[in-house]
């Protein structure tokens, strides 16, 4: 009964976070604004606040139901949206519990209790990403759940459903498209092909509303907005690796010393751009080298692979808000499970503990709730989260090698 009470307390805290956030418009206000423009037959990129609509054209159609619901009642629309954000988080935790521990997420003592350290510790370590999705009413928990579900279905060889889910997620959020080349490299041709077709079909769906000329115009406008150096900027809130290099090289930022700047446009530095591309190329080459050999569905080495792809997608694009880091739930839950398992070799357990500590230092501590606005902003300006992502990626490649070796020895 005590376990159930503690689990219910976790649920109450998450619901309270939803209630607190329902008063904020944030990203959801942008969704409603875009939906209203689409309903009026206008230009979603030209008739909204400049630089606000950075979503792909098909997302304008996704926004229409929310605009209609907002017409009924603003707080009802936000409440339903936040309920979906919470559902996405709980679904992700359930999928991770099932895949990592072989048991479902539960409120009681059976399965993996929501109040267990196996869940609470990863939640705390990934709290910046988790909380960010509620505070800013973002879509990342939903996308994360869809892709996780797809990957589990792919392991069961249910490639049609897996491909559809990845295709839907990629059409709406773009970043999940990174799993298509990963699946191709891993020989999951049917899933990758289905995902590509679904993402392509959905991406051109706006032609049904705007026609080909209108759609082509929107694609051009979307490209111009997302490629502009002023749209994302490289201020302290942007924790992507390209933004880190631009701050360091393009703007001469001295890590953790230079005063935080919120609205900092891209410098246009060729060297910063080259370093960003070099970082991405190095990660891709390392992944191609490590992700070779037979794929063993159901192994924990595969979870390390998924973690790497998720983290590269979240941290290596032109922008990385902290809400994107909800994907850290996967590696943190995997690391904690390995650390806690009695059969884990001592060296591997020690390595997992070190990675959890480093993750906490770089990816959990630098938050305003823990350190205050000023200190947290200085750490953000110094790219603490981007550095932490690089450190964790290095650790995940090491983990993948160790897990692959252990699996080979036990065959």
C-alpha cells in the first residue's frame, strides 16, 4: 500500500505541474495562432509573429483542431493538450519499463512501480527536459513516446505499424527522421521504407488545402525562416552543439565567464560551422563503426544505440531547447538499471555510476530552480547542456561496446 501511495504522489506532482502550466500560452499559443490562420485560408508563415512558426507545413493542419478547441475555451484546449503531454510521458516510462525491466509500469508493487528508484531517479536526472515540456507546452513527450513505441514494434517485426509511427513523428517534428538511416544501416529495410513513404505523404498533405503552388510557397518560406541566423539565435537558451561552437568561436564566448545573452544572432562564422559539421561527422562515423555486426533485438546494446540516435537528434540540430532532452529518460533509465543489477560486472557498474553522476552535473544541476536564474544562465551560456550531451554520447558509445562484448561472451 505504501508503494501505491508514493506512486500516486508522483502522479499528483505531475498533475500539479499541468495545472500550474495551464495558465501559460507558450508554444501551444503558437499552435493555436497557426491553426487560426489555416482556418482563415491565410499564409501560416507570413500572417503569424515573425520567426514564431518554425514548424513544417503539415504541422499547420495538425494545429487546426487545437484552434477549434481554443474557440470553445482556451483553458479547455490547454488542459487537453497538457493531458496529452502527461500521457506521452507516462507512455514513454511504461514502454521503457517494459523494454528495460521486462515489466509494465504500475502504481502498486507489481511490475515497475512509478515510485521506484528505477523510475524516479531517471525522472529527476532528465527533469530539465521533462519539466520543460509542461512549462512550455511542447510536443516532445508525445513524439518520444511514438518513436519508442515504433522501435519496440520493429523489434517484434511489426514493421508496418513501426514505420507508420516513425513516419508520423518525422512529418510533424522532423528530428525522428534520423531513425530512418539508422534502421537502413541496421537492415530494417521495411520499417525504414514505410517510415519514409508515410513521412513523405504526410509532408505533402497541405497540397489538399493550399494546392501545389501554395504548398511550394510554404516550403520556401519555412526554409527561409529555419535557415535564418536570427530565427534560432545562439543565445544561452539554445543548447545545441552548433550553437555552442558559434558562441565559442564565432562570438568569442569564454565558457562560464561571459555574461549571458538571450537574443544573440548567429555569427556566420565559417569556422564555427565547420566545427559543428565536423562534430556531427565524427559522431556519424563512430556510429557507423560501432553499429556493425548482427543486430540482436531485445539486447541492451540496442538500447544504447537508440539512446545515441535520440541524443544526436536532440542536440546536434540548429536548435536544442532543454525540453528536447526528455529523450534522456532512455539512457538514464538504462544506466540505472545496469548499475542496480546484481549480475552487472563491477567495471561496468562503476562506469554506469560515473555517467549518471556526470549526467547529473551537466544535465540536471544547471537549472534555475536549483541554482537560480543568474548562475544557471551563466552555465547555459557556457553550453553546460551541450557539453553534457557530448560527454554522455561518449559514455554511451563506451557502454555500447561493453554491452556488445558481454553479449558476445555469453552466447
